[in-house]
C-alpha cells in the first residue's frame, strides 16, 4: 500500500519533467528511483524511456529500455517513436530493427496502432517500400489499419515511395479520414505531378467534407500547380485560402509565393510576399528563388541582402537560391561572398549547398574553384558529379568532362539523365562518334529510354558527328519531341549539306504543332545560306516576327548577312548591316569582310575591314585579311598602317589547331607543334602525299595577294 503512492508520485513527476523537457531534474529523479529500486515497476521504467526519448537523449533511452525486465508494448512504443520522431536514416533503420525484434520469438510483443505509426514513418524516411509493405501486412493481420493514425502513416509511406495507386487504395478503404489523410493523398499526387488527380480529389473534399480544408490541405494542393499553364488554378486556390481565412498561416503564404514564382508570375508572387504578415526564412527563400528562376538575379541578390539586414538567418534553401541567382547572372563576386557566408553558417559539408557552389563556379567559368569544391566533398552524390561534368561541358572542357564521367563509372556511381545528356553533348562538341556510341550503350545499360533529354542529346550527337542515319533513327523512335529535339535534327541536316531535308523537317514540325523558337530559325536560315536560297531565307526571316512574334537576334542577322554574302549580294549585305536595329558589334562586319575576300570585292572589303578597326577588333584574322586586301589594291601605306595598328593593340595570330579521334584516342595538332610522338612519320606521309598529288597533276589554287597571311 505504501509503494503505490510512491510510484504514482514518481510517475507524475516524470510526466511533468517530460513535458518541460527538464533534463537535469529528470536525471536527478532517475538517480533517486535507482536508489529506491523503483525501476522494477514497468510503468516507471516506461516513463523513464519516454522521458529520455522526448528529450532526444536516445542512447540513454535505449539503456533504460534494455534494463526493463518485462517489456510491454508501451516500452517498445516509447523507444520506437522516440527514434522515429527524431528522423534521419540511422534512426529510421533502428526503428525497423526494433519493430522486427519486438515480434521475434524471444519477445513476442504484438504491435499496436502507435507502433505501426512509428514503423510506417521510419519506412517513409528510408524509402524502404519492402519493409513498409511487410509492416502493412502485419497491420492487416492484426486489424490495425482501421485506426486513423495508422492509415495516415501508411498513406504517407506509399506516397513517399511514389506508389500512389497503392496509396489511393489505402485512402479509399479508410473508414475515417481527417485533414491529414486528405492532405497526404493530395500531396502524393502533387509530388508525382499527377495534377488532374490532385485537383479531382481536392474537389471531392470540398464537396464532401469542406470542414477538413485547412492549411495542410491548401499547401498540398498548391504544390501541384507550379507550371505556367496552371496559374489560373493556383489563383483560384489562393482565393479559396483567403475565403477560409488560411492566409495567416505562414505555410500557406509560403506555398502561394512559391506557386506564383514557379508559374513565372513574379508580379503576383511579389504581391503575395509583400502582403504576408508573417515571413520566415522559407518565405524569403521562395521569393529569392523565384527571382533567380525568372532570370532577375539582381533583385534576388538585393532581396537576400534585405533579408540579412532584417536579422533573419539564411537556411540552406535560401543559400541555394542565392547561389543559383549568382550562377545565372555570372555574379562571381557575390557568389564567392555567399560561399563564404555558407561556411560561416557551418554548411561547408552540406551536399545541397556545395552542389550549388560547384554549379555556380562552373557557370561563372571558374572551373578550378568548382573542382576544389567538388574534391572537398568526395561524396558519391550523382547531382554533385553531374554539376561538375556539366560545368566542364558548358566551358568547352569536353575531354575533362568525359574523363570525369569515366571516373564516375569506376567509382560505381550510377548516372542520371542530366549526366548522360551532358556527356553526350561533350561527344557532340568533339565530334567523337565512337565515344558517343559507347555512351549510347551506357544509357541503354542503365535503362534510360529515348525520352527528353536523352533522346534529344542522342539525336544531336549523331547529327553533329555526321551520322545522320543513326540520328534520324533515334529521332523517329522518340515517344515525344520538344522544340530542342526538332532543333537538333534540323541543325544536323543543315550542317551536313542537307538543307532541303532540313526545310522539309521544319514543315513537318509546323504540321505536328510544335512552336519553333529563335534557335529553330537560326538553323533554318543556316540551311538556306548553305543552299544559296536567298529569297527563301528572306521569307523565313520575315516569318519569325510576322507569324511567331519572335524578335530577331544577333544570330539571325548574322545568318542573313552570311546568306546574302554567299549569294554574292555583297552590297545588299552592307546595306542590311547598316540598317540593322541591334547592337551587332564586330560580328556582321567580320562576315562581310570574309565574303569580300572570296568574291575579290576589295573596295567593299576595305570598307568592312576599316569598320572592324574602328570598333577595336582584337581578332588577328581581321587585320590579316584587311592587310592582304590593301596589298591587292596596291595600297602599301595602308598595309603598313594596319600592321602597326596590330602591333600597337597587341594583337597576335592564334596558331591553327585541329584534332582527330582514332580508336577512342584524340590526336591534337597545332601549327609548328613537334610534340606528337609520331611527328616524323606524319611529316614523311604528308611529303609522300604531296608528291603524289603533284605527280597526278593537282596544283593548289591561291591568290598571290593572300599567299602570305601571317602578319
């Protein structure tokens, strides 16, 4: 009789210390019950495990658990839910181990609803669909699935594992649902971008149980509509949230800002951001990321600065958004400052931050800094490796990209679609057909299909390597094609002398309803230029603005000048350049100068060359050609003037360079280079071929005025 009040008093004290998370007093009470021998009481022992678990002292909770002689389901639940609520991979693994252990022959304690809720939460965190399905089987056998908390946890597990059909079966069979159940199922559809089902379920909720529409449901449904074509639906849900008075919830405000930002409606996102009375780091991150994705990096950086001065500490998501803004704006100075700030906050080992850092340095052209960040982590993370490989490709370091991909394979890291697309682009740039075929085989090995972007990258690689038959085979087998895919194939045809076929493919693209972009017209105008189709080229140039509202860019004007120049219409090309409404710098005059040389129109060539000199050209070819033109005109004083100008401006001629791929090895040749291991054999073979050509009666055609182009 005296023991019961003592146990009751100790139990009450433990409950109080647990609610307060008062660790010092709890440990003192623990020492007291050890001294009095109260640990033999299962209720007290369970409350001790629960106390340490709620205070996140799991090693001590585990020790207290192991000391319980007669463990009941509450003992197991206290420890299982302690690990489960703390989260993380390691803790979730322990949960699944404990769940299996409690039902073993040694212990044979049957789980209850709280046990299953903890086990399903751990399976979700691990992505352990097999373990989760086993637990589901046990729950069915014991009749625990009717419990609303078990059902909601099970629903969450299937949604996180992307098994939305199984999740829907669980949802439909639930005898009772709450707002969490609805929100979880809607969120499951949203995560898989099954927008139609998400909206249909949300409408069902409004029709049947509108009282369950709360901040969790609205946040879940908003996350489904983050594409420009869904902006009207997102706006309606915004209004619904306003009607139900949910905008005061910070999570809803954040979801609204994110939705508008991702839909590209930055003005609406700014309004939602400004009207939000409660802003946290996530709100600021959403707006900063919105500016970054919208290409307005200056506003993104300005907002980040304002956030900092308002005393808010940036999260890793904020920093990723800022680093992405620096990447897109080539703001390397601000990028370095953000990198330093992330280190100050202790994020130097955070994989998401460092991946963004690597991407930022790579896009800003600082490949050595990017590689240092990459080597610093040494993580087998495919996104990190892809960022580094993509950085090499973006900066023209294609050989290094392929070398890093080979290293990635040796280390057993499975590539993803962006990895393969980047490596295929590297092969395209090098015209490395054999290596491209090997990469194609690797995509098949890893189970990648011909969907975008792999299909686009493959067709582009084959086309650029001149293997149009293989490129067309990939192109026709693709289940769907975007504008990039069409552009790749049209470009391949036009670059390989099949201009008529390129124009026919463009017509097919129009018939299938794919809207061309500015790149499409660059390829089409290039095809017209190579085929000498001046009138057709004018038609397509006018079609851009008249039919597709595409404002011509510098590339299009360059194509038109090239088209007119190749067609011998040099004066028309000159007039076109002088009335061009864009700042074209040196580009257009350079094209005309080269054409004047080919057509021996030296007077016009001198005019174009002098325009380049006025604009301060640093390209040696312009000076060399202009000097040769003046020589042809007999204006030797101007020849000397051009040479002096070249020396004063410090312009030097770049040595010619070429390469060839043989048996998966690249052989690079530079003018005057003696470093190739087979240079003697190569020179002897060239001499033999030259003699053979002369013996056959072939003689090189040359203009004496352009015979000495070295200045």
